[in-house]
């Protein structure tokens, strides 16, 4: 089930300039036509945007693959709570089997039904979480549940739901890659889309690029994902992650950017044996048996799919978003002011 060769091929094509990416350029042209047609239909009113009864903040990206959206959502939800809001989260629920109606997600909801990210959000955010591919319908359920602001996990391209503030998250180590649209590049929308969002956040340091950076990229705000501990899946022990320094572990990742997880472990002087799986892959215990006694580390998003009936050698690593408070304060003030203005006019 390993996705290593596929992941490596995509990474070379999208982020390392491999010529194989050019073979898919005609399909990217078709993708652009669909984007242009959709944008036209919204501009002329054939496709309509619907406004929820409460303000909406979108946390999304314009690239395929992981950028750090989920930790950003958790950070933002906590900040909004501290400022007196009652946030609720709406998610597409990618990877879950529930797809025909809105579904409230609890900490013990089966990730196979709701999707891994919504279950992780429900466990960590401690606020209402609803999954539905129809985000307008999901937003209405959150209003029923008493939320006074909606944070949408992903959904930057879901124009049917009106929004009051847009945040786009970029992975600093990969940037926008070759800046081509899917499938010959990683972009869901063209780089110019960044100029229309309210704020671009960069996970890590934005790497040097042969391409001219957009103004939004130049004015982006950086953050880091910090890991301070590792937790056994069975709940029996939490341990400082630096205690594993010098050891060798199997590292399992079924996320959009597995290299970031592996690098996070290596930064703690941990020797990593990499195991890459497709994003949102359903992992079985058989997938995690490697014929030796080394500890097995995985992301928190992968851990929610496995339950807690696991041996002691299985660990997950939670991460927290860390941003310079001097920079974070005015950003959060801007967001809350926008939300309050929307509430006052509702």
C-alpha cells in the first residue's frame, strides 16, 4: 500500500523541475478552462454564493497536499475562544464514507465515517465540528448548535459559501512548486489567487524560488509547527520527544507532505525509517508491522484512524502552531474586528 514511488515521482515533477511534469501540461490547460468557466458562472450569477447567518473564516490553500491547515485551524479556534467567540468548524470530511448529509463529529466518531481530520479537530478543538461536502448546509447546522463564527477547514475554492476573511496557508519548504495548475503542477488555482486573500501564512521559512514572488507571498506571515512530546496510542504514556534522540524508529505518514513529519523527527536527532502512504489512507495494524522491535511513530492525524488498542511501541506526535506574538496580535485583531463588524450588520 506504500505510496513511496508515486510520491517521489510527483515531488520531482512538481517541486524539483523534472521534465515528466510537462507531459501533463495539456490536462492542466483543461483544468484552467474549468476554473475560468466556474469563475465566470459565479460572476454572472448563474452559480450563487450563499451567506451564513454568522461570520465565516476560511483556512485553506491553493496547492494540493499538506501545508499545515489543520494546526492553523486549531490555533485560530483557540484564539477566537480567548476573545469571547463561540466558534464551530466545518470540514469536507475527506476520506470518510459519510457524504450525503451533514454530520456532527465527536471525539469518539469513527474516522472511517467522518474522515481523519474532522475527528482530530473534534478531539483537539473542543467545539462543534460538522462535516458535509455542502458547506452551506454544514454552516446552517453549526448555527443551530450555537456557534457565532464558522472556521472552515479548507474550502478556499468552495465559493458557494460566502466568507468574511480568507487565510491561505503555504508550505515554506515547497512553496508553490513549479507554479503550474494540476496535474502538471500542485496548484488548485493560479498564483494570482493569493492577491485576493486577506492573509497568507507560511509554514516554516519560504524557500528561495526561481519565480517572482507575488506581493502576498512577500507580505506573508511565518509560523512553525512545534512538537514537544510523543504519546502512546494506547494512552499509557506521554514522553518528551527529545528523549528519543539517538534512537531509530519507523515513521509512518499518510499525509499530504510526509517529508515534513520525517524532518520534524530528524530535528530531534531521531534516525527515521520512512514509510509513506497515500494521503488519508486507511491504515491497518498489518501496515505497521515491520518485523523488528523499533518504535513506530506516526502523525496525530494517522493515529485517530487506529484506535487505542495498540502495543506500547506505537506512538503519535501532536504538533502545535507557534507564531511570534508580536506579529500574531495584530493579525488576530484584524480578524476579530472583521468578524465583529459582520455580526453588527447581520
